[in-house]
């Protein structure tokens, strides 16, 4: 596949200098070559993509106006509804489910003339940080096949890093776009809560879930956001969606920006020394570009993980109650009674991590414990949001590592849920506060003779999505161009 950015692919197609079928040949060629090992793709719609290419070629020949994503191949996470495709959320319980409609973000991508390639593997119901909780296959990291790509948008990140496609759509609840983007050396964005419609995204934690794009650069993420939020932004089918703000003035320089360094987030023993060094180098690049870096504290940062896992599991317990083998999902007859059928369907359909979170969520919502756990978590969340608001009264951005470590080995954390949950310690605060945040590559570290990428996270004030992405793009321009996995992204 041509490793041009999404803009270049679009512009080449717009000019008629290359057939969309040639682009698809490159996409499918790379999938055939690498995916037997990577296992990024859950489903590849070759026939549908070819038909779509024919439609778009005909549109170009008619000299019709071409969409912003004309001809751009796109991979989607398996929890985003695509009409007629199996949307199984990485779970046996939804195996065979084919929605009769498109998610809003999928429809907007199609309206912009994108070409859907297929669905990517993911942690079951987006619950995981390594891609190992899928009921079907665990995706591998293109930088080292013995390591995790991150999760839960594991297949999407691996597909972009391996050069299958220039753009993928994942979902981010507590870091599930940003963390795998960092571990796979690509860029990933979580918008302000409500910026992108959640209609057609199978719910995990409704007050946290957001659709998020992954690409090879922040510039391509800007393009994706422009398309996915639409001209009107607010989706009547999603009551939590918000209207698209007027276009802000273009940010052409980092000079003069006041950027907060959240040092306490990466000064502890759990942060890899190489990650710390690369992030410090990122700070120096920002200073050299004219930004002012100041230290600040988020006093409740140590409460982010427990707060998140109380709220997210409570919402998951409620959202996943609908999957009982009657209206949705796989049906197992059990002892012949209705209750027996529902219990058997859920017992056999859900994996261990999903069951763990349902049980935890049910516990914190139960009588006698809701006030002590769930209500306290909501109170802490509100306090964290207020802390961020105070910080952004004097700061333009906040920067930190995206992940405390580079990609870890497959199987390394599967027996220790708390260690796995700690993978999201840097990303969860922005999720709880509903803030826009983007992870961009920030160099590599060497571990056991393998180069592994490091991600730098930019967080902005609520609603400042465009500013967040523009600043990340300007940071990228202070360093080398995107470099992917050396053995995978070669032609």
C-alpha cells in the first residue's frame, strides 16, 4: 500500500492519477502479506470495497464533486455498526449479529466518499488494554509480534501502523484509542465528549464512550474530525451529541503557548525510564518552538483509575443487561426456563473480563453500596473536572506521556487485572473530564533489542478539539516524519 497520508491518497484519486482499484490492490496485498501474523482484521469486505470503488470511479468520471475522503480506505472497530456487516464487539455473545443500519460516523465517512475495507479485532465489548480479551483473536504489535498493540482498539491501531490503511475508526472510553496509538507508533484522538455522535456505537460506558480516529499524523486526524462531526455536528439520534462550533482561528505556531507539564503523572516508579526520557525530549522540542512549559498538579490524579473503574463498570453492568439471548445475542437454552436460558446465554457468551466488570458494576450499584462507591466516584469525577477547569484558566494545553510503558509482552498482564488497568493511568483523567486529548509519536525506546514507540499526549480544554489537534500537528512538524515499524511498513 502507498504510505501517503490520507490527504495525498485523496488528492491523487481526485486528480485521476491512480485507479481506486490499484489502491485496493495495495491494501489487500498488505493484508494478505502480514495479517496472518498480525491478526488485526476480523473481517475484510473485498467484494464490497470493489463495488464501492466502481461507484466512486463512476462519480469521478461524471465530474461530480468529490468528498473529502474520496477513495480513502477505512477500517472500523467491530463495535461500530455497519449495515450488513457482523458487528460482534469481539464477543461470542454477538457472533452473527448484523445491524440493519450504519452508525452516524460510518454514514458520514461514506458520504465523504471513503471506502470501507473491513472490521478490526478488539477487546470484548471494548474492555481491555492489550487486545487479548477478544473472543476471536488477539492482535499483535507490528513493532514486535511478541508484544501487545494496546487496547481496546487493538486491531485498528495495528492496521494503521502496518500500513493497511491511512485511517481507522475506534472507540475510546478510558484511553482505548490513545493507548494503542502510543504503543503502535501512530496518532489517535479522543474528542470532547459529545463532539462525535455515539449512535451506532455499541455501548460500554455511556458517559465516557467516544468514537475516535487513528491515523499516521495529527493532520490526518484533523481531516477525519472535520468529516465525522459533520457540518451541523449534533445528531438528533444521539441526545448527548453537541453542535459543531464555529471554526477557530488557525493556530500557526507553538510560540507563546503556555503548556502544563503534569509531572506527578510520570515521576513514579511505574513509569518506564525510556518513556520518561522521550517525553522530556518532547518538552525540549516544545520549548525550542517557543512554548512556555510550567509544572502543575492534578491533586486527585491518584484517584483516576479507581474512580474510572467504578463508574465504567457500573455503566457496563447496565448497558450489557440487554444482551440476554432474547432480543440480542447468542441464545443457549440452559435448563429450559427463561431465567435458565438467560443465565446460560450470558455465562457462555461473555468472556472472563466482561463478567468481572459486570459483577463489579452490579456490586457498586447495589443497595447499601451505591452511596459508598458509585456516588463517591461521581463526586470525585466532578472534582477532577473542576481541577482541570481551573488549570485551563491559565494553561493552553497539558502534556504528559500517553502510556507509562512501551508495549508490553503478550500474556504479561493477563493474570493481574490491576496491572492491566494501570496501563490507562495517563489517559483516564481526560476521559473522566470529557476533554479532548490526542496521542502522537514521540520517539522510540529500545527494549530487549527491539525498538518500541512512545506516545506524547496533548490535552486541551473542553471544546478545544481543533486547537488540540493543530497543536499536536505543529509538534509533529518539529521532529522527523512518521516512521512506522521497520519490518512491516517497508514496501
